[in-house]
C-alpha cells in the first residue's frame, strides 16, 4: 500500500461526504470543553475554522502575524465566490461546478475532494448571507451572479470588487463573538516558527511574539494551519508583502509532505511591473473580463507609435485591433481559464506586441461594454440611444456600479482614467495550488496536524478557477474541518492538557533560537531584500510562466548557491529580543530559499504541461498545455534534510465520474 493514504470513503461520488460524516467518530459537547485546538492563520480558512470550532465548544488558540485578523490577505480578494445555486437558471448544478473545477485544474485534482467542495458550496452562501455579507442583488431581490473564466454559467456571488473583505469581516465578526465568550484566545503579532511533535503527533507550536521578540510555547491536542500560499517566493506577486511559507515549511521539515510545489497560478489581469524598485504587484479582478475585451494592435507600426506616445489606443480603428482571446478561443473568448489567458498574453508580448515601455502589457478595454450598457439604459429610460454622450454617460454609471472600486484603484496607481482609455494589464504570480499534502479529512502526514485553505493542495489541481479560493477556504473552515477533526480528537477526551515542559518542546524551542541566533549574529554585508529579489528573478525567469529542462536545472543550482551566500553574507540589524521586522523577514526568506529549490525540482520531475505548470517541451502545435497520462498523480515530497534530498511519493489520481479528455476552450 502507498505511504499516502488519502482515506477517501467508498461508495458513489455523490454519497461519499454524507456517508463519511455518518461513519466518523464524534466528540460530544461536554467533552469538547476538554480539548484544545491551535489554529495558525486567521484568514478565511483559519478564521472560519476558529469561529466554528469555538462555537462547537472546543478551546481555540488562534495566531496571526498581523495586528488583527482583519488584515489577513483574504481581504484582498476582489471578484467573487463560486456556488452552485443556479439562481440564473442557466443550467448550473453541483455536478457542473465539480466538472468545471476538475477540468479547470487540468485533471490534476482529487475527484472526491472537489465534489465535496461543490456540494457544500451552496451552504457557504447561506452562512455568509446570515452573517450580513452584502452580496450584490438583482432588481427582484435575489442574489446576483456573474461569470468567471473557464465556465459557461454565472455562478459567482460578489460584493462589487470587495468580496474577500466582506467575507473576511463575516468570519472576523464570528471570531470576535467567540473571543468575547472566552472560547478563542487570540494571539496577534505572533509568528509560528515550529511545530512540536510528541509521540508522533502534533501537540503544539513554538511562536515568536513579534512585538517583544519573546519565544513562546503553546500546546494543544491538534494544530491547524491556515497560513495561505507561497507566491512571494517570486518576490513580485499580488500577495500581501508579509505572506510567507514559513509555517507550512516548518511543518514540512517536521514530517508533513509538501505536494505539487510547482503548481503556481499566474493571474492574467494584473497591473504591469513599472520598475526595478517595485515591491509588489496589484491585481485587477478577473471579473473585469466579463465586460472588458483584451487586445493588442495588429500592426507593429501602431505598437511602436503607442510606445513613443504619438498614438493613443483609442485612436486605433477596430479593424486594426487583435482581440486575440476571442480569435483563438471563440467559445469562451475573454473568459478562458487563467493559465490559458496568461500564456496567450505572454505569447503576444514575446512576439513584440506589448503596449507599454517594457513591452509587457496588453489592453483590457471597456469601451464596448460602456456602449452596450449605455444603449440598454437609454432604451429603458426612453432616451435617444443614438446620442453617444448620453449613451456613454449611462454606460459609465453601470460599469461604475459593478467595478467602481477597481477602476478607482487602477487610476490611483497608474494615473490613467480607465473609463476613458483601456487598462494595461499583464500576468503576475497570484496563487499557489501546491501546499501541504492532506487526506480527505484535511490531515497532513503528521497525525493531529491539519492544513486548510491555500495552505493545502487538495482542490485546485494544476490551475485554480477564479472565485474558487474563497469557496475552498470557507468550505474547509465552516463545513469540512469541524466534522473531520472530531474523528481524530475523539481519542483525546481523556488525554488532559498537553504539558509544555517536556523534551520535545525544549528541543523545538532550542532549534528556533539557534536559527534566530544564526541570522541576527551573522556579520554579512547585504540586506534580506537583496537576496529575496535575486531569488524572485530566478523563480520568474526560470520557473515562471514557462519552464524548460535546461533552465530548471540551472534554477536548482542557482538557488542552492544563493541560499549558501545568504547564510554567509546576509545582514540583519537590531536584536532578537525586540521588535525586529527585518529578522522576521530574514526567517521567511530563508524558508523561501529552500522551498524555491524544491519548487524547481518538482517542476523538473514533471515531464508534461498542465495548468499553471507549462513545460516548453510539452505543448501542442497550437501552443497549449500537453498533458501526459503517466503524470496523472499528486507529487508529494518528504523532507530528508535538504531540498535536494527530498524523497518523491505519488498519489495516483483516478477519475471514475469524469472522462479525461482534451482541455479545449475553443
């Protein structure tokens, strides 16, 4: 039997989750009061899990490195959250959401987990409405929906372009209620730096108080990681600048397998890089592709004129524009999945048609949508729909109601009015589909250690469909983990409190102190950011939107050498026992320097293209990803002291309910 036991229940796909809930162990309410659970990370996944477990009666200790759970990166999500409610009556169903998610993930996700995700998606919307989340509504009062890439139905619930913020505030409000009851003890400005394993089980963490520098021990009967993704290994990304891999990587070094690290999502609609001194990138929601049309000039003379400022994009005639997504993918048009749209933009820019000074930007144009909506509104109001000033004014108001905050954000950053001139966009690192390997219960290979949301690998395969991150985070936290963790904790009702004065806690704390001492006492000459930027360039150039064998081998070598240089020459000012953000940053970059090597190693091992993993050697004649059936598995890596020595395990992926076929969006 494989070392990876996914614990997928038997029986028909549609019955697995119900049967599993009926079969697993439970902890009765009186006994829940005897059990402690640590939750690290308080974004949508961690926050919803903390609130729900506390509501059930468990004693929860919640940790986040921000000054408030409200500052979790989940708040940055813009476009919406998927659910198979079929309010639009356009043919949606649980199966359709399941199918789209598996197909969108390029048939590299676990079938049973994805079906469960689709099954509980409708409950998420009801839960959030009950919390007061102000989803957009249509005229009749029903919740409104819009489309996202990779699907043919409208299933995305949204609150303008601020959906993540409102969903997070809902979870945060529920957390606050439990904090007020004393069921959640909240530790803000604390960073987890190790997992403590006692008798083979996760029994606590070592955390650093980021304000005082104090090292603390915290014990529990189970530990849950909801710490997000590792896209900041690329330095420039749409992630919050503090987002990191440290908690997941420390868990990996304590025995939790790391799955599919090379599966990283490149988002097609981000504000382009503006210069070498930039510290992060800004996302423009994928929802904009509902109404925005993506194009570049057809003729090189127009490209050159735009770059030298002698021609405006609005002056280019319709017949001289290349709406390349509509041309290449007529069935889905601008709403192809993110990996497809991103590679198509790169192809046009590599061919020389990029429209900004760096040649790495395409246009996202709302002129047609403004005219279409304006004519509709003019007709409704009995106005002249041939009066273009009236039409334009009315159309802008409709677009503003749908996307106003996104347009405002773009104008503040770029200093261009997107109502008057097309937005410029280019792909950027946005999400990581890889993460800690978990079974059907969301438990890692370390008993008692769970991973939820983006911190695990389970639902998205090689490419995440838009609006499914929020769905997965809340599904895991509100509706999956609260059931499955009871199956494990049922054996701990007589265990009693876990002591922290044991050898295991001593050893873990000493290991943390040793690492911090090494960083703070290093007499180097270069800043942490110096090394982070260099890592980012290696990752983007050799492990980014396109990869090949030669450059991946170079990346593995380059990252190993950079890591050695980092430990020899990094300079961290200040002291350990004080507020020292540079020390915290140094620890995170040290972990990125190990993860980056495993990332490249995983990409090199996978001799195929699938979703966000695009190997130049494996593509169709039309430039699309070429899957290879023998790689239809989850890569799970076991830590053995160095990334170069990691042992590769495989979880085969079987599809009994979906025919695996060409992933066509034409």
